[in-house]
């Protein structure tokens, strides 16, 4: 009886091990955009952020599956639905980009260009799609496309409602322009850049700037683009 019990337990352990082995991720590693969901997210770049005629944006790409044991390459294609024109609004992309071994996140550069005053009143779109290669598949299906919108207009930062509203109150383009004048710079492109701005502590720097802007409106009268008086708020 004891022998039978031992055999049964051994069989159960073997079956469990076999099941666990089948659950191990064995597919080819796949690449995807970690910061964007197709149809829901866009990255909006405005040349007014830096006052430059040309700038480089780094787009993150992440790996689904095990880290690479050796360096591989992946491709990024420009969709024909893009309104941005290569050589005019952005520099043509390289045919392939490198994903280094042992790295969980990679990135590739997109160089954006400002063609005179065209984008002062317009926005063009650059739609990008990851392409599978022999060594790298595609990751999550809803995260293999992303959209970059390029303009020279004032753009509400995607992270304004949280956390910037805690420091600067309700958004308006007029207040945004006033912030630039008082701070001496625009808000950064992404929330990760916001947190690491200038190597300074995130909370103390933006809290201080929010109070400077609020104090300005305590002694000045200014109306937003809809004709509403910009009033004071309680900065965090």
C-alpha cells in the first residue's frame, strides 16, 4: 500500500512538472510600444516646447518574453495614412533599429522638422507601426502602432489634469502661455521628463512654479481664450 501511494505521488509530481513546463514562455520574443494603445493614445509634439527648428524624439519599444541573449534588429514602418511628409516634417527613418541584448526597453529616434510657418496653424500626423522580423515577432496586438502629432501650436500637456492641475489649476492656452513666460520654458513632452526635469525634485520644483503663476494672477487680470477671467486657485 505504501508503495502504491509513493507511485501515485510520483506520478502527480511528474504531471505537475510537465504542466509547469508547458506554461513556460517559449514563443519568439516580441516588440511593442509600452506607452501607447492603438486608437487611444497619441504623442503630441509642439516646436513651441523648445523653440527649435529641429528636434529628436525617442520612442520607447519594449520586449514581450525573455530578454535577448544577443543583439537583434526590429523594423518600424510609416503608415500611408500619415499626413506628415518625409524630408519636410520628419527625417526618413532608418530601415532597421537595434535592440541590445539584456535590455528590457529599447528606443529609436524620430527627427522632427519645422517647415517655416506651416505648422503654426496646422498639425500633421506621423503614424508608425512595428514590423516583425525573423528574430523578433510582434508583442501585444493593440500596442504595435503609435501616432505622433507634430505642430507649432500651444498643446495641452497630456499629464496636465494629473498631476499639473494640482499646482497650476485649470488649463487654458492663455495660462499656458503665461506659464512659459514666467518659468522661462515650456512643460516637457512626457510625464517621465516632467518628473526628472533638470535633475530637480519633481514635487518641489513644479510646486514652486505653480505658486509663482498663482501669485501672478493674484495681482493681474487676464482672460482666457474663451473670454473667462482666470482666477486664483489653491496650489498644492
